[in-house]
């Protein structure tokens, strides 16, 4: 039961990530992406990395989310063309993904509650993933025939994701127990400042130049070219 | 036909309603909480201990009641001050108390009874939730400002940065509010507000860097304690000026009043809002002002350090009141500048000034005159 | 299962969600969302290793800060490209962007 807080953050964040991809309207997707960034910064808060959490909030939620939302609004549909979202805006495939993620999270809860060994959990995930993929294929091909071509891409996507996930889990279980330092960590700003300036000082200057170049490039790309008229 | 004037009826109605409301609350407490003794013993256990209880701090001072009261007085004071400067009288009649100080209550009642119009083709969830988010994000910075080393609701090791996190969340809400109104002018108005708020975040952060450099910590209590001998406004005056200007722009006060300009684009991004959502936006703006004024006092004006005949919290309250007075006086004194002039000032003039101030501080330290803490 | 394994598995889950979006979406904006999800999964992984290995915490946090800043620059450039191609074509459908001309 001591995993309750990180599992709650994990549930919220993965729900936001799935909604960012599967919601019907791009604007809801952009807002959910902002929620995903917020959930990730909650993870950083839980890990006692306070400065990183606030940096993530400031840069991602404060700037990148606004940028993405602004671009989506400039491109996209006017507000009245948004179809009424059903099933909370997700649709069938989004619901399937949410169910998969919920199964994953429930497995975590079960294993931490029963204090079982991690190897068993990872073996289960390694062998269950292909079965899930097979089930997904079967369900999708039984579905509506006239949308089969669209669904084929999505099945391909689920296949790729499951392979990647199984790969990760396989690597972890192959490496055995990863050694972990579970002592308490106090937040220390001086160490961070020391390493940022001494070791990575030159890199920060280069990063500044890169950001300036990216800003210039973005403006130059998005500017309307008036000479051609 | 009754001959009693309407004002008497309203006053008696309000008095009776207040008494009935309080009686209901007392009855509810008695029935729900259980024996009244346990509640009373919690409230009255020890006055000295009650004053530093976290619940007291959150609700009364420096939390909801105090911030609400200052915002209320600021709204009234803004109208009165602007009126006096413009040789008018301002709010005078409401409530019978001198100076029309109950005018805000009258406005509040009027807005509560107004019809909430939701236009037909808007994105309704976003349209309804945007004012709530604006209010929450505007009101949350109040918990960070310390009024003395004991009177702080949330003592965060990176207090200054968390304050700026709330600053950077606000343009998101503006964008959603303007877009969901399904009105081209609202969207353009919210884009202009977005440009203004996002552009002035950079000078705000850079100017707040000077007190952080002088103290060596992001924690607001440390910054306040470090000003025991000399206030930071005397050590880094350029940063203080830049911070105050950027603060006026972030709060959408004159001369940076474009988003709420009454004579351009109807009401900017607020056009489609009426009634309670409008009230939420306005109240959020004024509570944000209380929080930002508190931040300015802690960062530059010495916080709770003052002469010893008053406790620190009182000094803080007096200074915050003075800063709020200066902020609301800008409505009377300044014209409104154009959006391109505004962005010009923000990017090309304020940012180099803030960097100049930091360079001066570093130079003073290298010369050995000033000792920057670590 | 110790906490580090939990966080590695969590970042693997986000990575998998991002790969799913990358492979199966036909709107360029959704693909950009997936890229951002993948980058954030990687930074969560590094941050978890930073917390749970007894080395210098400042170094690992600096690396994650670099990742965040670089991802922001890349998102800006990507969005500029998307806006420009939307102006040319009227929609952002990656299945139809299969010509080098224009």
C-alpha cells in the first residue's frame, strides 16, 4: 500500500497521455497534453527533485503547452465544428487503450500489495503482451469492415507499442534486480548550481544559442511571404 | 402603495437575512458536528495557539478573509481614487455608510442576479471551466506570500519559482477563454492578452533574480530575513523598477490595460462573459494583485522588517496596502499604450535593464563592495 | 519490486503510448504530441535513475534540464513547420505529404 501515491500519479498521467492522442478534438488533445506534463511534474515532486519539477512546470506547462494550444487554435477547427464528444471524447480505440493501461496499473497494485517478487510480474508482462496484441487484432478485424484500413494502422501502432514495452520489460528482467539507493534525499540547490555552471557551463551557452536559432527559424518559417504577390 | 423608500426595505431585508443565515449555520454546526462543546473547545483552546493554527492562517490571515478584504477595499479605492483625481466624487450613496464603501456589496448582489448567457456555438465545457481555472490560478499565489516567518501558509523551498509557475499558467486560461467564446474579436483579444502576459514574464523573472542573488536562496522567508539591515530596493533599484513595471503589465493595470480596454474590441477576451463568470474573472484579477503586491514587498521593500514598535506582520500589512494604493492609482494617472508599443517596451527596454542590474550586482561583488551570499 | 523498477516500467508505459501514437496517427499535430510524450518518458527515466543511484544528484538533474530545454526548441520548430505546411495544403495529413515538390 505504500505505492498508492505513485500509482495514482501514474494513472492520471497515462490517462492524460491516452486522451492527448485519442480525443476527438485537437484542442482537447492539446489540453490533455498539458495535463500529461503536469502529471510528469507530479512525478518529479514525488522523487524529491523539486527544482526539476518546477522547471518542468514552467517550461512545459507554462510555455510549450501554450505554444501547442496556440498553434492548434490557429490551424484548427472553429469551436462550433467540434462534434459532441461521446464516451468522454475517446471512442472505441481510446477506451481499449485505457483498459490496457488500467490492467497494467492494477497488476502493479496487486503485486505491491501482495509483496510478490518483481521478476514474476515482469515475466507475466513479457508473456502477456503478445497475447494482448493478438486479442487486439482479433477484436479489430471482427469490427466494422468498411473502416478496416484505418484500423489496420492502429493495430500496427498497438503492435509496435507492445513490442517496445515488452522489450523494455525484458531488458529489466534480463538485467536482474536493478540496484536501488532508497535512502532519503534532501533537495539541494547548491549541488545543482555547481554542476550546471562548472561542468555544463559551456553546454548552457550552446543551448542558449540553439534556442535563439530555433526561435529565429520558427519565426522565419511561419512568417507569411509577401514578396511573391 | 407602500411609502417606505426602497433603501430601508433592502437594509432590513439584508439584516434579517444575515441573522437567519447565521442561525442556520449555528444549527447546522450543532446538528452535524455533534456536541457544540467540542467545536467550542477547538476554537477557544488557547488564543496564542489559535493565531498560528494552519487553519486560521489559511482562512483568516493571510489567507481568504484578509486577501478578500484587501481586494474589496482595492476595488472601492480604485474607483474613489480615480474619481477624486478626475474631480468627481465616485461611489457615494450605497449603504448609507460614508464614502459608499458598501458599493461593492451592491455590485456583488447585482452580478449574482444577472443572467448567465452561454452563447450557442461555444465549446461549453471549456467556456464554463475557464473562469474557475482563472480564479484558482489567480488566488493560489496568496498562499505563498509570507507576512512574517510564522505567518505563511505554504513555506516552499523554491517559493519564488512556484510563484512564477502560477504566473506562467495564466496565459493558458486566457487562451482557452478567448477561443471558447466562438467570437473572432474575443479570440484576437485573448491573443493580445497572451502576447502581453507572456512577453512580460521574462523581465519579471529576470528582475526577481536580483533579490535571489543577494540572498542565495529561493525561499521567500530567507529573502525577507536578509533585508534586516537594508532593503533590496536600495541595493538594486533598477531591478525594483523593472519588476514593478512588469508587475503592472502582468496584472493588466494601466498603462498596460489593453486586454480590458473598454474602447477597443468591446471588452477583449471577456466579451462573452456575463454574470458570475465575469465576477470570477474580475475578483481573480484583484486577488492576484494582492498576492503580487505581497511578493513585491517581500522581494524588494523589506518584508516584515520595520521599526520595532510594531510586530512584523503589521509592517507587512501597511507596506502591502501602500503598494496596492500605488498600483490602483495608475488608473488615474496613466493613459493606455498601444499593443506594439507595449511589446516594444517589454522586449527591447525592460529585459536589457534587468540584465544591466544583474551585471551591476555581479560587478559590485567582484569589486569586493558587495558580498553576495554564496 | 523496488521503486526504481516501478519508475522504469512507468517510463516504459509512456514510451509505449508515444510509439503507438507515432505509428498510428495521420495528423501531424498528433505525431508531435507523441514525440513530446516519448521525450518526457525518457526524461522521467533519467530522473528516476538520478534519484535512486547514489551519485551526484546535480549532474543528473542538469541532464534532464537540458532534455526539457531541447524538447521545447524542437516543439517550436516542429510547430512552425506544421503551420507552414497547413498554409500550403489546407490540412495536416501526413499520408498526403508524399511529394518533394512544394
